[in-house]
C-alpha cells in the first residue's frame, strides 16, 4: 500500500467507552479524520477486561459506526493500553561500537535498545514499550537519532512500560475476535501526548494527566521525551459513587447530576443554585443546593490531585513541570478541575483537546477523543518515517520492538 493511500485506525478501549477513529494519510502528509465510532464499554472494569464477549460486542458496535461513516473496512488498528496493570521504569543501555571508522547503524541502535531492555521483571509482566529518551555517543548527550554518527560508545536512556501478560492477551483476543489485527499496543498517555501536547511543552517539561472513568494516569515529559508515568485507581466513577452515597440517589442519576450540575470547586457555585435529586429510598424528587454537589466532589478531586502530586514529588520531578499541567480524558470536563489542579500543583493548568488533524474535527474536538486521535497520529508518523509498513501487523524495524502482539 502506498503511503498516500494509507488509512490509520485507532481503537481506544476505556472503562466507560470504546472509541474508534479512521484517518486517511493524504499525499501532503495531512491526516484527515474520515470515520468515528463510539459505544458504551460493557465488560470493562478499571481499564481491564472483565467480560470478553461484552467487550467484543462493544468494539464491533463502535467499529461498525466508524466504517459506515467512512466507507472504509478496517483490517488493522493501533490499540490503546491503560489501567492499573501497567508498570514503568527508566533504564540505561550501553554498547561498544566495533569500528571507529564506520558510522553507527540502525543495527547498533537496536542493540543498545535491547541492552536497555534487559531488565528483571516479574513473570506475569511483559515489556510492550521501550521508548528512547535520548542517545549518548561518547560524551555527547541529547541525541535523538545517532544513526550515521561516528563514535566508539553508544548509550541510551529509555522509559520502559510493562503490562500484565494476561491483560494484553485479553485485549489482543477481543480485538482479533472483532475481525481486526492489532497493529500495535500503545500506552494511552503516550497516544494522548501526540494529540494534545505541543513540542514546546514536551521540551520544557510538562505533566500530562488523563482522568478516565476507572483510573487516572500521569506522564511527565522533558526534553521531548517521556521520563515518568504512573496510574492510580481513581477516576470519574469514584466521583459518581461519592455523589450516589452523599445524595442518596442511584448511580445512573448520580452520573447525570455530575455531568449536568457537577463542579469540583464549591467556591464556583452560587448559594441560590438548586438541583433536583431523585432519592433511591423514598423514590421521590427532592431539591438540594448545587453547592452540596460541589462539596461532595471537591474532596475527591483534591485527593486525586494530591496523590498525583505526591507521586511526582517522590520521583523528584516537581521542578521538571515548567510548562505546567495538561488535563485530558472525560474527567477533565468537570468544571473546577483545572482550578483544583492548580491549587495542589501550583502550576498553570489547561485542558488538552485533540489537534493536528483535519476532517471531522467538529466531532472530535473534546478531551474524550484525545487518545484515539493520538493513536492515529502515532501510527501515521510511523508510516511516514518508514519505520512501519502501512499494512497490518506493524512492527518497528529501526527503533526496536516498541510493541508486541500476542498471538
């Protein structure tokens, strides 16, 4: 398939929704969104699959919608990976260059990445991302691609992501059973970075936070590369459950109230604002001040950002966040969230919305679509650089195995 005929597909499997985006890589290099599909995620819990058949049905529903809109039949897709079954670590690899008279080759790059990936992990974990942060040739650091350079010693610093073997197998199985080959597993925050961060932010230092339904992830970028990531088991569903208990209403009603009247900062709510609540026990409507809703949500939001702050503080990365925070994911849409984040982190905070694509932008211009849009940008850049084929079964040949598909 020629590059200008390439279609790139991203499938984001989240706790509450499954999103599918089909994009076409134009001859100009522009990435045009031509198909979008979304369905409620059934059979998911905190980013992990709890019922294979239900998830498969949800994927098929979202895929059918995207295919109907685009007129394109999906054969392969980049698939997001997120959830509390992920772990990360930074590592370093070193190799000697055999001849000082010959330049460093892509084979050397693969070897040094393999060296950095030689780490001890538990038997139930598998490396699925080895992301180069920088290369060092002799004493020169900060190199993004050493191929063609001369030197006697090649080093690299990498960020390694591991995941539960069974979790990756389960994701691969439901996608495969939906009639689609896995082009590659992609860490959801890495995908987000392609769609919502600017080069200036990743260079200066930025914290990217994705507030999902079941979990929240944070990734720190500096000097153009990811240097830290962490997932915590708190997300939008916990805000909803707090409302359900605090207002004595059902979970579905609490979710509606959160989306329609929710606010994470009580000082932003007027004293005269009221909300109708259907009580679960008395089965009748009662009127409560909207500030009561905010008073329930605010402590949970403060807890969430306090845990994230403590994580990067313990990693000694607080001073790295020079460009501030970028929030994305469905949970970032809750009013007051950015204000709470700024209060805890003492950094400027903005909402990250997808950018860098054309086509159906009016339908994907929300943080909810940051991950699937990032998936297709990630895939398109890989195709353009020649690192991946535009056909199904993508694998990196230049920069090592960035992802693995479990048959």
